[in-house]
C-alpha cells in the first residue's frame, strides 16, 4: 500500500510533473530544505509547549544552538515563542491529550464504501486536546506562514475546502479520537528584518547618520528586543487562531476529491506519463522545477537538488 498524504495530493493537483520529481524521484530543491528549517524548529518548540507549556518550550529552546552563520535565527524563534506563550499560556482552555500523532487509515471509495487496494491516507496530527468547558475533542494544527493571516484574509477562506483538515478528522477517528473541531493555530513570520550596515553612509552636520542608515549590523540581542516589542504592539499581526469545522457533506466531498486524486496518480504511474501544467510554473512564485522543465538544468544536478530517503520526510521524523 502506498501513502497518500495531503502534501502529495497538493503537489499532484498543482502539477503531475512536479509530483513525479518530488515523490517518484524524491528530488527536492536544496534551498527549500533550508527554508523549511524555520517551520520545523518552531513546530518542535510548539510540540513541547503543548506538552508542558513554558517549561517544555524553554527546554527545547535551550537545545537550539546559536548558529554564527544565522545569528538572527534563534533570537527570532525566541521572540515569537515567548510572545506566543504570553498570549496563550493563561487561557487554560485546553487539556492536551496527545502530540505528533501519526495515522494511517483506509482511503474509502465514496461510491462503493470499499477501501482502496492501492492507497492509505497518511498524515501527522500536531496535537489532540480536550476543550475543557465543553469536553470536546479538538484537533490542533500549527502553521507558520509568510501570508497575511488577518481574520478576513483569503488565508482563512481557503481552509473551508482544505483537504488536510478533512484528512485529520478521518485520521483522528482512526486513532480513536472523535474529533469535533479543529483549532488552526497560525504564526506569521516577521516581515521586519534585522538592520544591516548601510553601504554608503551619509552623515548630518552633527556627525550622526541620516534616518534609516546604520553604522553596523544590528546585534542579535537588539533584534530580538525590537522584534519582541513589535509583536507586543500588534500581536494579532503575528498570531491568529480559528476553529475550522467539518460537516458530513464536507467529509463526503473530501473523500471524492481524495479518491479521484488517488486514481489519477495511479493512472499516471501505470502509463509513466506525468503531464506538465505550464499555468502552474510561475503562478504563486516560480515552481522549484522550472529550471528543469525549461531545459536550463537537469533534475540530476546535485548542486540544485538533493535526493531524499523517503518521499514523505515529514512523516518519517515522528514514526
Ligand atoms: S515547471 Fe511547470 S511544468 Fe515543470 S514541474 Fe513545475 S509546474 Fe510543472
């Protein structure tokens, strides 16, 4: 049986050729691996926070080494996570039941009710909690993003049909948790940046630099303080939470979507034909395989791509 994850479905839906590179050849762009690191570290800290709040969070933060090549990385994570703790630690709404729960469950044909012979749905639920007031089981999903997370932004509209959340409801049920709600817990990456030394400095008559010019790179500790103050002044810019419910008809729609996707991947695999989707090449930023499809690079180029051991590394970490 093959694992059908939400990431795989999303990749195939965007472009079958990109799916082929990423999931069949397991070739992933090198630079993506670095960008993913921020989200992975924040996830790790959040996992500890949901187990034992501030104590757990501090323990994990203490294990992250200061990296001289990325001096602002740890200060950035620290500023965000302490602000997260200050915002949510006292609300006392949830009791954590489990964290990082891996699931596999049958992909059911919504027409016949029979399980797929090719695919199982797989994923990892960040946390499962009990809402204390109503004693309701809630799926907790953490996200870090660069997108606008304002309550009326399209970020939240999209989640109404997001397959990942629907899959988590099925996954939670397969683990014995009758989840009745999903708390989507989002952290926005900072848009302000550490100050860099100004290359061409201009001085006023009193010998001081003009505004927006800097004599030297900002100290990491000064950056952490400035970022913490910015978060304190506008927490809603950095942190948002919303409940994402699913009705039975949402779940039925999801099953049709997932089943159709599984069939399409199986057909492409059988014929070994992976159609390109030129409209997706530069839609939301340039596709990571654009160099290859446009003939400027090879998928074999180890300077650009690495071969992963598994097509689903996000699952392997916790298995
Ligand atoms: S560059 Fe375009 S055709 Fe090629 S994998 Fe990416 S989206 Fe598909």
